[in-house]
């Protein structure tokens, strides 16, 4: 058994981080595997194999429980354990001071508001594009604040929403330079740096996204509704998605095509600042997406972290936390 194959199998078993889980043995990952059984009686068994280390994987292989050369999905029934939206900051491994830029498709605004109440320290939520005026998430909203106004509001509230100006239906965002400047005043700045018109996935045009140069974490968002869907149906700018993926707009967004766009400098990594971490965030993921995401993770490789957020009940929406 070569170490590279062991690494691959362990990587698949450790697909998603579920930090804060009450069970420490499973807190290292969000993907666990059930031994496959053909009879229906045991197909939904609660027996699961916890995430394992490389040494543990060697033991499993020696005992014949890991199959040489096979994709783990072929050997096991895989159950993907998505994190709850309230665990997002931990899953993204945010440090004491971060500028997080959210790009891509579905879930950006949800992630924005979720990160407004999770990191320690002061947080500014903003956008470099436009944001629905009716979605303040119950937070204090400032328009073109001075430094003193922003600092005062942060001292009182801890987290504020700051825009450039109030539009008719959408609030107008700030320049990336303003977001950079605010990063010097707050512990964290979270920026919605892209728009997708409600579509779960997209590829950017030449002037997109609008990413601050001080960004430390670039999060590419993908709504699970796009997984395995027809590109022309579920993607904004389907022509761009197809061009980057090397296919037609009438084709299905397979894991390999999605990975191609996510990893491309003309796709989801476009504008990634030097030194910034790149993370893929899958929103509204369920067990039904497990096999797709296993393949996607393998295609992204160990250098790209992936986080999956489970669907939430209406009362769990980050936009309703303070209301």
C-alpha cells in the first residue's frame, strides 16, 4: 500500500470540518463512512466509522477493511455530515483578524450574516457590489460612516452593517479600498464581493468580482442546487461557466466541470490576492450530495479546503438571529 493511496483515502474520510461537535472523536471531520451492506435491513444502520488518522488507515488496510486502489465511495456508503450554519467561522478556521471576501453563487448573504456573530472581536459587514436593502439581518446599519462613527458603533454593538449609500431597492456597496481601510479599524471585515442574481453558481465577467486587496480568506460559494444540474438552468453567466469548464451550456455541471471553474483563475479564483487562503463553501448540502462532493473534493485536491453547510430551519437563519 503506497502512502499516497492512504493519504487519498484518509482525505476522503476527512472531507468536511465539523468543529464544535459534541462528540470529540468525530469533530475532526464532517464525512464518515458506513460499511456497505446489501440488505435493506442494515442499509440505514446507525453504525458509523469515525474519521481516522493515517496510521489508523494503515491498520484498516492491513485488516482488509480498506480496498486498494478504489475510490472510497465504491467501498462504503458515505454519509456527509454538514456543519450547522452557526459553526461557519470555526469551519473556515478564522484567526483573530481576517478580511473575508465571499464570491460566487448561492449562500453569500447567509454566510455574511452568519459570520457577523461568530468571530471574537469587532466585525464590519459590507459589500463591494449591492445588497438587498430589506436584508439588514437585525443589525445596526451605517451609511458612509466616518472612522469615529464606525469605531463608536463597533464599541457599542460589536458588529455593524456598513454601506456607502441607501438605494431604492438595494444598498450601494463600498469601494474595495474602503473595505481595506475598515480592516484597520475592526478585527474582522466580511465582504460580499460578488453577485449572482439568486443563481447557485456562476463564473465572473471581466469586471467581477470586486475583491479588497487586503483579503485574507476568499470563499467561493456554491449552492447545492447547482450540483449535477444543467448549466444553462442553474448558473448565472452560463456561457462563462461553460467556457471555463470546456463544455456546452446544455451540459450537466459534473464534479469535474465544477472543479475546473472553482480552480480556474478565470473562474472562482479570479482576483485571489497573494497570500490569501481559498475555501470552497457548499451551501444547503444534504446526504444526497455526498457522492458528488466526495468526487469534487478529490478533484480539488488537498490544497483546497471545502466546507459544507446543511439546510437550516427558518428560525436558524442568521438574518433572523437578532430579531
